C-alpha cells in the first residue's frame, strides 16, 4: 500500500494535450491519492494497482468517483512517462473509503474515465476561457470566506467584498448564514 503518493501530471500527458493545443497555460497541481493498493496476482508477470481515496462523508458521491478516476489517469500517465506502464497495470475499478467504514466502496471506472477524459480534452478549455470566466463571474453568486485565502483571485474578491458592502465581509460567516441574512 502506498499512502498519499505525490504525483505530478507529466508535461507530455494526454491530459495536457487539449490545453496546450488551445494555447492555454493552465497547469495541474500535484495530486495526492490517499491509497494506491498494489498486488501481484498468481500467474501474472506484472503488478496491478487500484486507487482508493478516503472521504469524510456519509456516502460515495459522483465527485469522489471523478476524483479517483482522475487520480488513476494521472498515475497511468506517470507510469508511461517512467517507462513502467507494462510492469504495473491498473485494475478497471477504483474506490472511495468512507469514514467509519471497514473497507472501501469499489466502483468500475470504464465509463467514468471516458467521460473525465472527454471533459479534460474537449470541455475544460471552454470552461477556463477568459470569455467564460468573465461571463460566469458577472452572473456568479459567490461568497468570500477564509476558504478563499489560497485562491489566486483572493485579493480581487476581498476588495470587491469591501467595496460592495456584502455580508461576506463578516468574518467566519458560512454560505448558508450569508444566504439567510440576504
């Protein structure tokens, strides 16, 4: 078992392909899958792995599964980049380990991985375009909070919060509390 393995998307990964083709300079941050289980099955000359991510949640959600699928795709690309893809192969499933449960909930990745790959290759550039950002920003209902501190738009949003006099300026106010006050 590998725990919180730090992975970086290789620069020649297919995940970067569409972004580079559109002149986008977006970069993936490092990822840290909670668990990568590795085993060798009898009669197979290679190892197999499965990515499992731990979540403090009461149920498995689609976004958890998408995250595991993306982790598995990145690990695949790292192994290709290292020349190890033939000796270490992914299982066709991934898992989410929920808090207080004895074993992870496993799910097949086939269809999900295809959708995530399609989104990254064909849709993410549209979502991240300056036009989409500006259009979305003008219509976006947002809430400035301490969760925003690491965001690259933090200074802009902090200034706008003060300038507009929104209740988001109240420290430690949750989104639900903001909505009730408005």
